[in-house]
C-alpha cells in the first residue's frame, strides 16, 4: 500500500522504532520502521514533508535489499 504526502514525522508515527538511513542510494533521506508482518518506509522530501509507504513483510524485505539495508 502506498502512502501520500504528510507532515507527520516517522518518529511521531512510530516513536523510537524509526531509524534513518544516511547512506541510501535514493535522493531523499529514508526512514525504516519495522512492524509486525512488514514495515513502513518513509521518505523525507526537500520541502520537509514525508511520504510514508506501508509494506508487507515481502515488500519490506525487497525494498531493504534494493537500498542495501538487508543485513540477513
């Protein structure tokens, strides 16, 4: 499921579960938030707003692999 633009930060959304990735190959800062059966991946746009995407376990793992964050 894809999200929309939001002013809600990943920390507000999920608290201390949110972790920013600084070495992502993507142009926007990326936050990853693992949750049961998947996770949320949030992108901070230059305007300061966020795009939150909710992923299934499979989709979350696939996205982590694509940005080099899969450590398994």
